[in-house]
């Protein structure tokens, strides 16, 4: 979807890449609002979840959602998340995360959004983001209602 942000940039977002724990889940449990949001988003975008699957619950928790799961396999999750975004085409990705290991993914994406949320947000992630939101609902709805995104980022 093309989103023109006046005096900032024009986005052509095809993929939304979300971190799991601290972003769309807490303590390994998917947040209640996420399945509905993913369903709506998947009508316009391809939705991906990248995770180390610390709690071993991601596949069960995301069952029945419209999300592609990428379980991290290396010891360098920061690089692996950024490499995943690059593989998809960073200029067509929106990334959403909260942790220090999300920072490079947030920075390299066409737009990076930090979630402050229940776990907080690392300053590294925050400084590498274009925008910060309090909740994942607020962040993901920006792509359902892009005028909100425009209002926040236009210059």
C-alpha cells in the first residue's frame, strides 16, 4: 500500500514484520487484540512474526492467524531480524518491535515503530524508530488508517 507522507517520504509497504514477545505477546501469550488486527492487515499486507520463541509457544499462539512465522535460529538475533527484513525488501517493510535486538530491523525498514507497552522499550529500539506507540493496537492500526501515520510523521 502506498502512503504519501508530505515533506517526509512515500512508503510502499508490502510487509509488516512484528517482533513477538514484548510487542504482540507478553510472557509468551499472544495479546487478545492481535488475531483480529492480523486478519484485517492481511487483506492489504503480508504479516510476519520474527521470534526466538523463548517460551516455545509462538506456533500454538498464532495458530489460525494470518501470519507467517520466522523462528530465529542463530545466536545473533539482531542481525537475523535485520537480514530477514532485507530479504523481504527493507524498502517495502514496516517493522514493529520493542527490544534492543529489534533496533537494526526497525532502522533498516521503510518505517520502524517501537512499542513501549508492558515490557517497556529499549532506548536502542526507540532511537532507531520513526515512531513510538504505547500499544501494538495503536501501532498496527496506523496501517489500517494511514491518515494517522501521515498526521504523526508529516513535516
